[in-house]
C-alpha cells in the first residue's frame, strides 16, 4: 500500500503540475506546446515521453482535448472533459483554472478518507487471520491437553470449536464476505491503474454525487458562455472517464 500510494502521489503531483502550467499559459495567452516541452525537460520516464508527444501533436494542429485523449495519463482524468468543453466554448483558461481549483478542494478530503478506510479494512482482515491461526494451531493443542487429563473443555470453548467446524464445512457461503474486505482494500490501487473509469460493485451509488458535481461544474462553463446545453453534454460524452456516465 505504501509503495502504491507513493507512486500515486508522484503521478498526481506531475499531473497537477502540468495542469497548473497549462492554466497559467492559457491565462497569459501563451502557446501551450512550448510550455509542455519545457515541462517534459524537467521530468523523466513515460510522463516526459507522453508530454513531448502531446507537444508534437499540438504543433501539428491537433486540438488539446484530442491530444490528451491520445496521450492518456498526463492530466487528472476528470479535468479532460472540462478542458474539452472549455475549448469548444472559448473558455479554456477558465476551465483549466476550475479543474485545478477543484483538486485543491477535494484532495485533503480524499487523503483523510483513504487513511481511515485502510485502517477499518485492515483490522477485520488481520483479525480473521489471527482467529484462523488460533483455530488451526492453538485450539487443537488445548483439546489434546484436556483430553489427556480427562477434563472437559469449558462450554465457551466448545461453542467456539463448533462454530469453527461449521465454518469449515460451509466455507463457500462465507467466501464472498471474506473477499469483500480485501476487495475494498485493494480498490485504491485498482482505481489507480485503470484511472477512475471503473467502479467496484455496489460503489456506484456512493460516487454518483461526485460525478453529478463534476457534470454541473462543466455545464456551468457552457451556461456562462450562453451556449446550448447540448453542446456541453456532447463534449463531455467524448472524454468523460466513466463510460456509463
């Protein structure tokens, strides 16, 4: 988790660094391709290579949203539909500024939530492994010791053994419950590697409000320019990271 979270932080810092660079360049009416090339000179690895490719695409006449679609991962995924709407409505600088500002407001919340979710999910997983060790290693030893002395086990221990035997006999019914914890625990790296285009089963109802806020923020750009709402919806549909949205 530490390695994945460290990689996510590093990737996010580069994404938002480039986003703020594009914001400042657009607000000052500076060409974006040279700014992106300068950003690539300061970075290394695949991020630098994709940034150089984006700069070449812009120099060849490709629009910024189309270039970002061809170079995924350079910017935060939720900023891409807002940028596309900003380009088509003539408010690119404002769209970039809003996309960067929304991140500054949401990032502290997500950092706090991720830490608490990790703790709450690790405790039952660790407790289950501990209980499994006790039932397989400790309890059989106690049974043997009490049997050698001709003494009956306490009723509470006998009840625990019966529960353990039933669990071992019908483990396939409890398997989905045991897998739920690790599934949620690894939701962060799964969403990191596939962006946020996939929701875990049952999580869509919790993230729908976040998508609603993103859609409303993007449509607000269209309304401010007094453009038809349908144009903004069509533009969002081309770049929104979640296909069902």
